């Protein structure tokens, strides 16, 4: 048996990909690019295969997951695929009664607010998500040299959906628990870190070559609150998968003040939204980590010249980094013209070819 992780095995198909090289801060033939939410409503072929199939159900059909994951790779020539799923899938898999409502997002029938509610959060086993193992297996075979990124929601962002019962702008119930009952809060986040770590392990063991932890809503927190109440749980997730040696990406929105701490939590690559230029982000994160980002997703709605000028700014800042993975500062918006995405990939590749 060879238990060296795939991403560190020079003989594996994905090892020398520009994406994994950039994550490892090695020289690259061109700047790799992928987009958060690259698989989704911006693609007509996605809307077609999803017709009549609810979001969560589509995440549980391995062949459909593989098809949707591959769509943006075929169309845009991006340098990595991201596994098609959602951050609430592992919670659904352990029996939490939730749904993803179109145009709204995840909605939890009975919010988690008390110590008794914690008992509903049991451990996740690989058998709970056998469809993930199957879909990743299909994908790794199809993708060949193109790496597959696995992902999960971070404990804070998952907790916000569980406690609020759905999307929130203010996180009032979440923060009420965090400030008012720190012990219950810590136990809830610890439960979620185990579930999240187990879900990432399933994806890595099935063949994912990198993982991204989405703490999308962590930007709602002050650095002191993040450090005290959130970082320990996210750090536990990163530690749990450290032994595999696959690059670990850590992303959130509005996290300018948290970038250093998000690196400290244990990431190899820190994702940056469009509010902080990448060279400034690098100062905040410190040495020894690659950065991912950070074009404003709204720039894709501007005329081509203006879009390219914005992309140029990102590339110029990225050229000063130890490792740069080009991405948007948040997900592709559903009304984005897919041709603009394809042209952007080509622009990044040709402008950075060495
Ligand atoms: O990036 C990819 O291409 C992979 C797919 C992916 C989805 N969700 C598919 C999805 C990923 C990585 C996610 C993660 C996710 N889900 C996050 C973190 C990333 C981020 O955007 O910050 C969050 C916060 C969620 C929760 C969630 N799920 C939201 C806010 C929504 C959007 C609600 C809406 O309809 O506008 C979802 C639903 C969802 N997840 C869709 C997709 C393609 C849309 C559902 C559909 O197509 O019917």
C-alpha cells in the first residue's frame, strides 16, 4: 500500500497541474483559474439537466453530480473542477430536516438553539454519503490531469444556517448563542467540526486533490470574536485533514480584517474577496501561503475591455505573490454570460503564459 497522499505523489495525473503547483507555491506555466459556483445557473446545460430535480436530490445522484461538475471544465477550460454539492449536504445526510429553497437558500425546519438540539447532530459516516464516494470516483477517472476540489462549509457558516433556520443578514440568533452561552456554542461548533472533517475525508479518500473550506459568512465577526469563538473549530477541521497533504483552501466574504487569522487556522491557500487587493492581502496573511482570488464577480457584467482591465489589476497584484490561483472574489452570479467566463479564462492563461 502507498499511503502518500495523491497530491504529493509526483506520478499521479494531477500532481503537475498548474493549480496544484500554485497551491504549493511552485513555479507555474501560467496562472491557474477556476471559479466558485462555476457549475450552476449561469450555464444553460446546467439548467437543462437540473430541470424538475430539486437541488438536494440532484446532489445525491452520482452521475448527475459528475455531469454538472464536468460542464464548466468542458466549456471554460478552467484548471480545476469543484465537486457539485452544497454546504448543507452533510447535515441533510445525518438526518437534519432541511431543504434548499430556490432563490432563498438552505432552510432548516427546526432550528438548533438548545443543548437538547445538539443531540440531533450525530457523527457522519462514509456510508451516509456513499453517493459522494461514487461521484468523486467517476469524476477522478473522467478528469484525468485536471484536479478535483472537494469542499465543505465551515462550522461557523453551517451553525448560522442551523441556528437562524435559514439565510440571515444579521445573525442575531447565532450571535446571541455565541455571546450568551459560550459553552453551548463551543460544543455546537465542535460537533460541526467533526462532521465537516468527516465529509472532507470522504472526498479526499475518494480522490479529491484539494479541499476548500467555505466560511462564507465569517466576515460578520470581529477579529477578537473570530479568534475566540470560531477559529478553534475551523483549525480542528484543517488539522483533521492535514495528514493527507492535499492543499487546504480557506475562503470567506468580507474577511479583510480576518485574513491573517484565516491563514492561522491552518490553510495552505487563503481565498480573498474583491475588497482587499491581493498584495495587501498577502501582507495581512504573511509568508508561506498562496492566495486565491479576487476579481469582483460583478465585473463580468461590464464590457470586455473593462472586464479585462479589472482582471489585469488582479493579475498584476497576483504576480507579486508566492502562489496565485485566479478566481472571483465570490461565486459566479446566475445571470453571468457564460461566454464572458470562457473569455476570461483564456485572457488569464494567455496574459500569464511563461
Ligand atoms: O462552486 C460550485 O460550482 C460548486 C457548487 C456549490 C453550490 N453551493 C451549489 C449550489 C458550492 C461550492 C456551494 C457552497 C455554498 N452553498 C455556500 C458557500 C459558497 C458561497 O456562495 O459563499 C453557501 C453559503 C451555500 C448555501 C446556499 N446554497 C445558498 C446561499 C444558495 C443559493 C440560493 C439561491 O437559489 O440563490 C444555495 C443553493 C445552491 N447551491 C445552488 C447551487 C448551484 C442554486 C440552486 C439551484 O441551482 O437550483
